[in-house]
């Protein structure tokens, strides 16, 4: 296990700024140091898992997002609704969620409950915000596997890679902007909040 701290709001409402989390680095297999190839398989990365990985444009930086697609999946996010391989991910409205961003601006969101491969979790979106800021989409590897328009995007996940999104869908720098995560960049599966000095009630919360 290894501890990490949440630095941004991209995974709200499940994870908030200041959460210290535990990550199981063996959840997806025992890996060779440096190369990070799996030598002893233990478990597979699954859709809906919350994972820590090395940020593809700068592997020295750790990111945390939710796995939305695995190799071969066709991921489509259009008009704020998610489909995987042509099948809509079940979601239902679950009230609203407001939070103060960097102590300056109150952000109002609609909250939804999504269910993916038996995993239930909550996501946020701002109704009037664009699905993707097209001007911020990078020219990432396998970019030709994605198509973008004003209403959203569709991507086919290459072999040996994953597609990630933040749960705070309109406030997350994620796979729609920088592409796919190679399996060699995986660090582990997040599973527990062990400390938040500003919100002690969050201690011991399981990460869904």
C-alpha cells in the first residue's frame, strides 16, 4: 500500500481536496521495477475502478481517475451521458451538489448515480457547460482512435491501454484531453480515505 493526497476537485463528490487515500499497488499484479510490467498476475483493471497512475504527458506526476474503458472498448460521452460499446451506462438523477472551489467560487452541479459493471458511484455535471473543451484536446498517441464534435466524443481504447474520466465531469483534466493510459503507467487501486485534517468524518470512508 502507498498513501496519496487528493490535490484537486476532479473526483468529487467521492474524493475531495485534502483527502489522504490508500492505494493497493498489488491489486493489478506484482510488477517489475522501472519497466512496471506485470510478472505475477493478481487481478485485472476493471471498468469503474478508481485508480492512481502516472500521467501520460508527464509520468513523474501521479493522477487519480475512474477507469471508464479497457482495451477494445468503444467509449462515447455525448450530451452528458456515457455509453460503453453502444450500451448506455445506467444513471439516475440524485439531487444537486455544491462546493467551494479554491475558497473563491461556489460551483453548482447536478448529481447523478452511475452503475458500471456492478459498481455504483456518483458523478457531477454542470448542465450548461460543454461536454469537452475542444481547444484543449491534445494531439496524443492514438488520437486517430477518437472523434470529437460539439456534443461530445467517441474513442476506441487501444490494446494494452485504458480510458479514464474524472467523476466531476465538467471539472476534470482527463482522457478526453490527453488520451489513453498505458498499462505500464498503472500504480494501483484506490480503496480507502485514511485522513482528512479538515473533515475528520471522512476518515475510514471506502472509495467506491
